[in-house]
C-alpha cells in the first residue's frame, strides 16, 4: 500500500471504518497490572512478549533504572494463543502496558481500539530505527509502540550445489528461474513452497499491495493486476516443476540438508531456521541480496517483524514508551535479544551490534549480517497491512497448497482471489466498510 495513501487516510479514518465507529484509545482507561503507581513511587510497567531474551533485557533495564521497573512475562506466540491472551486481558481491564504484536497484526489492533497512540512521546526517536522498522509501528501518522525486530528478505542458496552445477548466483527473477532449470537437470529443486506471510514478501518487493483505503473504505487487493503479475511468475515455477517440498515440512528440512532443495527466499531470521533444519550442511550455504524484478533495482520485501505495542488500559503511556524504546535501542538489551531470541533488530544500535559483525561458520565464514543490513535499507516502503489479515493469509495458505499440488485447477491466482473474497466477507460481517 502506498505510504501516502495510508497517511492521507489517517488513523481517524481507519477507526471510523469499524463497527460502531470505535474511537482511538487513551491513557485514561481503567488501570490494570500495567499501570504506574504515581505519587513519586516507583512505576511498574508490565511487559509481555513471546520472543526469547526479554527476560534478561528486563533485568538489565531494572538494574539501570530507579524510577521505572519492568514486570516481565513470556507468553505464547501471537497466532498460537498470545493474541487471544492479550485481547482477553484488555477486555478484562488487566492488560499489561506493553505487549509484542506483529507488524501485520497492528492495524487490526488499531481498528479494535486496543492500542494507544504514543506519537507525542515517540516521534523524536524516529531516527533510532531502520526505516522498515519504523514503518511497521505506524498506522496513518500515528505511532503505537517501538519496533522490536524486522525481516528484510534475502536469498539463501546452497553454494556447494550451485558451484557443482555451474550455476551463477541470480540477481534477477528471470535469472532465478533459469538457475532452477539448470538445477532441475541435476535432479535438484530450486526451492520449497511459499504459502502465506512468506509469499507476501514477493508482492511487497514488487510494490503490489494487498490493502488500500479508497473513498473511506478498505480495498482488499491481493489479486490486483500487479499481484497477478507476481502470481504468474510463481505459477511458472510450479508449472516447470522447479518447486519442491512444502515449507516447514520434514521433507523440506531434509531437502535443505541433503542439497536436493537449493534455495530459500526469505527473511533474515531464516538463518536460524536453516541452521536448525539443515545443521549437517554447515559450510555449504551462503547469502545474497534478493533477486530483482528489473535489473539494477535495489528493492526487497519484509516478512515478519514486531513491536512493543502500548495497550489500551496503560495509565502511563510515556513510561511505557521509555521502556519499549530502551529495550529496542540499548546496546546491551539488543545483544540479549540477539543472543536469546535470534532476532534481527530494527534499531540502528542493534544493526551495529558486534554480535552481527563477525563471520558465521555455518555460512562458511561469511558476514551474513552485512547482507541483512543492506537489505534492511532496501525494503520497499509502499506497503502496509490492514484488518482481517489472519483470514487473508490463512485462506491464502490453503489455496497455495492446492496450487502447488495442482489440485482441481487451483493456481496461485485462484488462491489470491479466494483470499480476497474470504477477507472481504469477514470485514463486511464485522461492519467494516469494504470496496467491491
């Protein structure tokens, strides 16, 4: 989605598209476990995340501050019960001040009135973060928390397999498909499947949004003409039998390990997934910048990323911002998150961490963080998420599985259309204005 479209619409417009005209939340809500005590007493800010490493970061914050203390709780990941827990706590009036929320889910929390606008406290710290991270915490011209991590997309490739078959590292998507044809002749699949959020990054890179606001209503656009061009490319890879096992499956992990699947196109955090899934192939893999749709371009997409969102019911949003900003930008805190959770940081300080400057033995000594850092500065800014995203990506995943299996005439294009239709139906049921 064009950033200018969202900014022009503004948060007020987004909120009036919801049932009953939900209003933006404010800090005078009923207090809960995330509230500050006031009257000169030490303020307590409760923090919930699912990412590991925050327990140590919270201890460091508490040791460094006398006026504010963190009460930390680790919860389940958002889509595995974390979001339900957060929403239920808001309804019950005992929510924490801060909770981890994915960039893609933030617009839904805004539409529900479940987060607090902290622009007045946060705007001065914008330059402490990478542009892609800051964009992830913004809806309209409002800021709802501090960026935690990001997922700029790169190309992971099996260098040993590429070299053994005389395959050059592709710099364009046409070259990527040509590499797949060469590998196919050697009995090697170019890549595994991409089904939901992992597929969204291709549209993101291409500047083909899935959400827009027009005439005071949401347009759901995963099957727009621009998106169908991206779909046609991936359909071509399916038709040419260049794609292997389903992502996250045991067969996929085995293929990465034995060299029968030669690439992963994914976020920086896939480096940890690759090490776990294909430990035996240490030294075989390398990282390159994402292939481009047009030669000479320097754009990438983003998959994943999250923020410390300030929740409805927080009695001291300023203190909450102080905590969230410190956790994401203090060098020692960021190192705890890199070491404990393997996050790829969204802050400038995090990107400069010494933990990211040394060669990685798994990747043959390559300083892969240099590639990630370059990609972070190339994330296409013409994208934003909207409401109903869980339905969109869930329906897309079902349709994409059918397209990869070539079931009943299913294609990438029909999967995208099905995702649009399901999302439009859900939003209408919620009373959210949707363009036909």
